[in-house]
């Protein structure tokens, strides 16, 4: 049996020959050796083990493991049974180690040095500007320049990059200009994100670099989605996620590694381990052998690299890229470096840094710029004159860019509202028109002169843009139809979407099997095992995977098994999916549909019965749809999948197998879409307006039947789309009836019914004959044995109708 791998200590030579160890990693190596989990064998007691079979062939006992023997000896294994050397090619002195070779021409090496030096100079100027109050915040890259420049130079232009926030060198290599850098940090009208992002949150979408992610680690599970798409396409292309040792502690990082490994995503995970996450050192961040050790658990080829050695970084990245495309596998690279600067300009690292001043000086001396400069000078490719000239040139170009940027105005007021959706819905048009008027009425309260377009008259507003429910016409549904359940209608919609757009992927827990509610049964057989896929149980990674697929040009249809389980994905949905178009200046992820069974089912209790629509209705950038029956489910779902905006599609699971009589159960066989944003008058009436959505519409209709028996005529409206909602349809009805009852299963406090009541009260105050009433779930959790009392029942709605009429 192979001996277990041994630990040893990694050291980096400082200028004076001092030994400066990285914390918690192993010895340096000149050989590039990407390790995988299956190469690790931990010792067991040979005399105590036995085969489970008399066969000479070893067989695996349990699916998902590699155990081939039982053992009577109780032995607990630890990570110390394996370790990683640190791949290194260039000594701290700047001399190539014996056996090391240059992987690029010297001219490329000079360009790489110029980018690193520019990055350092730009950092210095920007920090000065922050101290002068000309920018509010800055994040430097000191001492880590090789990790971004060396990796970027080894990639190909078509590779998609998902940055964190300390990759300025990568951005410069990909084409970020000093003017673009200045405009972004100043937030002026030429900023690619339209002044919406914090400083250093660059993006180069046209050069395959996504926007910097402010929320730590959220980009990591997005990269595997794009990498999976590239594997489906057979493309010579990888998806690259940059992150640090702090972000590696996020659940997003672990779920991303697992997703990428399971689905053989062409993804490079590049961890820049600089020893600190703000003030938290790696000693408090993780136990075990660094970040690289985690790759083995997922059977991901993994390597640890001296991140201050630009030759080693380039070689490792180039080989990792080759392996990822050729073998269809993710690869993890841990680049060991050191953050010699502060975390940001809001930080003072001297208050917590564990290294002495002498050790810090040694790290600076052994950093990537001095090391690579020494090599180039030894080759006659660089000298002090060129060094000084480039520094002066870099200072001048960024200084002039800042001066030019400061002369530009900030974006116009409309950019506050633009790009929330592909087309502004009525409520944002209404808010924008209000604010355009208000700032001109109170000009002294705003910095009007700093913004473009505010010195002129109030822009004219097209009244048609302020109308709700105008997003599309109802289709002509004449033609053959079939009576079916809502499950069957959803299945048919999914199949139609997969058949009509080959670049569509349906995924989620148990989806390949057909789903726990059988909504996707048979689709894997019809449309292929690579387009209808099971996923690991990790909702945040499911949502992140959808982002990556969408960025790669695919329609992403994700299923969350129950709406109650959507909350681990809340961060991805609210901070990523909803904001993607806005922060990217009208570009980025768009065609994402997230399906989730919701609401009461009769026996679900608090973890299988929730109606979470109001949580997401509070977040701009999402559309939210809840169908009430089979005909609506098919048409609305197809519209959601094809909508150029992210859509949450909540399916009331109690309706899945209910038999629907009448037209709602007759589902056209044709491919059709029902317009999003339009309410439907289910029953016309004159005395009271009843508004609900999903399964609650049936209770409204039943209450309307009881009211009719007492001579009360109720108009029942199915909202269908929660965001954007059809306020005009309800306003028109309430101005006719003078009364309104809103009902939903979610708790009453801050439920979406409160928004409806507020808006209609403002619009219809003089038409109301009685106070508006809400009949909703109570402000408790959903109880198993008391469900009948919790639900907004027919009797409660009927009582509210009578109270409203008799007011």
C-alpha cells in the first residue's frame, strides 16, 4: 500500500534570506502535480482487513464511495494523511529554479510586468484620491499582482471570468482602460454600471468579465453553470471563479465545488489565499491543510501554487485550463500570497496584523513585482530607466483620467430606474415620473447640477407607459384542447420549452426522476440526460447555477422542491439574480425561471405549506407569478420561461392533481403564452371586488357563491402576477363596486395584500363605500393540527363580504 503523503513546511526567501512561512501549508515543489482525491490512500491495519467477497476483484460496497474492504479496526482518519507541495518555478531572488522553464516569450513577460507595475501605481494614486475625499472608498491589490495577471495571461479571451474584488491586474490584462477605471470609481455618466456600483466594482462584459461581486462568495456557484454550458456546447472555453480564503468558508464555495464536480463543469476555481479576510487570519478561518485540501473531497484536480511566482501561476493556470477542457473537469488552484496592504481604505491592518514589521518587509521584498523585475533585469529585458518611465507614464495616465472623469456629470435621474427589467413596468414609470417632477419643484434639496439632464424641463410622460396590464395581448386559444391536471399542464409547458429552444436546461432536486410531484416525468427521456438533470441538495447552488447558464446564453429552468426550502437561495435570488441586469448596465443574466410548489396542501405543516411571495415582492428586479389552474399554468409558465427577466413561478401544490371542471381544466394543445402582469376577471359583479391568486381564488369563488345566494354580486379577480401587478384592473373594478376584499394564505402583516390595499386606497378613496378588508393567514407559523383555523377560509371571506356590504 502506498505510504501516506507527508507534510512539510513551506518557506519563501526574503531579501535577507529570512524564512517567511505561509501558515498551514506544505513544502515547495518544482513539479506541477495536480492531485485528485482518488490518489489518497489512508493506512489501515492489513492483518485486520478482509474482502467482502471471495472474488479476486475488489468491488465498491456503497454507491458514492470508494471503500472496497471492511475492517475490524476502528480508525478515524484526518486530513494530515495527505498534503500539497507548493508549485514554484522562480526563486525569491528572481532566478529560475533548476528544471524550470519559461512558458511564454520574454516579450509577454515584459507585458505582464508592465501590467503589474501599472496596477501598483494605480493603487497608490487611488488611495491618495480617497484620502483627499475625491473617491469614497478603495481596495488595493498590493503584493497580489501575480495572482491576477499571471492567471489572466494564461487564459483565453473567450473564457468567462467571475471576479471578486482584488483582481485589478486581470481587468487591466482584459482591457480595462485608465479612463474606464476612473469613471467607475467616480460613478459618472460613462461608468459602465451607470454609477450604481461601489468603487472597484468593475465589469467588462464585452470582454467576458462579469461585474465584481460585493457579497462575498456569491460568484463562485455561478461559474459552474457557465462551465456546464460550455461542456454542453463542446466549446474550447472555461468559466473562472476568483475568490479568497475568506470566501472559501462560505457555503457557496463548497456547494459550487460539489456542483462542478458532479456535472463535470469546465470551471477553474482560483483561490487567492493571502492570509487574511479583513482582520481574520487563516488560523481563525479554517483548520486543516488550507483550501486545496477541499478539492480532494470532491475529486477535483487540485494544485497549490506560489502566488508570488508569476511563472508558476501562469503554468499552473494554463495546464488547469487545458485539463478542464480536455477532460471535462473542474480544477481548483490555491494561490499562496500575502496581503501586504490594508483590506481597504476603511481599514488599518496594523491593528491586527500578526506579522512583525521585519516579517512584513520580507514579504514585500519577496513579492511578485520585485521578484519578476529581478528576473527581467537579469535577462536584459528591463532596467531602472524603463521602470521610472513606466511609473511616470502610469501616474500621468490615471491622474489625467481622474481629472477628465471629474469633469463629467453623473448619470441622469432616469438611470435610477432604468435596467431593472428589460422594459420598465408601470410602477417604475410612475415612480420615475414622480421623482422627475419632485426634484424640479425642490431643486435646493438635490445636487441637480452634478447630474445629467436635470437642468431642463420635466420630461414628458407617455400615459400609455403608466398603464398596468399592458404587457401583451391575450392569445387566440381556439383549437384542440385536452382536459388535464395542473401537473400535466406544467409538464407540457416544460416539454414545449425544451423542444422549442434547444439551449434550455431544466434542473433541480429529483428532476430527472420526474420530481417529487412528477411535474417533469418523462422529460429526461424526451429531451436528453444533459438537459434535464438532477442536482445536489443545495438551493443556493441551484440558483447560482442558473445565473451561470443564463450568462452563457441558455434558458435556465430551476426547480426548488418546496417553496419552503427556497430560503437558502434567498441570497442568490435577491442579491444576484434580481440585481444582475441593473448592476451590469442592462446586460447579464436574464432568462431564469425558478419554479417552486407553494401554499397549503392539507397536511404540510410549517415546512411544506408556506406562501413566500411577499418576501420576494419586496425585491426589485424579479417577476412573480402564481397560477390558479391548468390552463393558466401552461400559458403563464411558457411566458415566464421566455420572458427576458428572472421569474419566480410559485405553483400551489394542492391544485396539482385536482380535477378542474369548465374551461380552466381545458388546456389548449398549442404552444401559447398568457401575458405576465395582467389580472383576470374570473367572475363579473357589481357589489364587492374580491382579489386573490393561486389556490385562494377557489375560496373567493366559493364565498362569492354564498354571497350570491343572499343577493350580493361579487367580482372575483385573479391577480396571476404579483410583480408587476395589475393595479388598473383592480382600480377599475373597485370604482364600480365601491368595496374591496383582498385574500391570501401568507400572514397578514406585510403580505402583498397590504400593498394592494395601500395603492387602491390612494386611487379609489372617494369611491369607497366601506373600509378595505384583508382576509389572510394569521401572523403565526403554519400549524399541522390547526390548519383549518389558520387558512383564510370561505367562511371568513363570506363574513368579510357581508361586513363590507352592511357598513
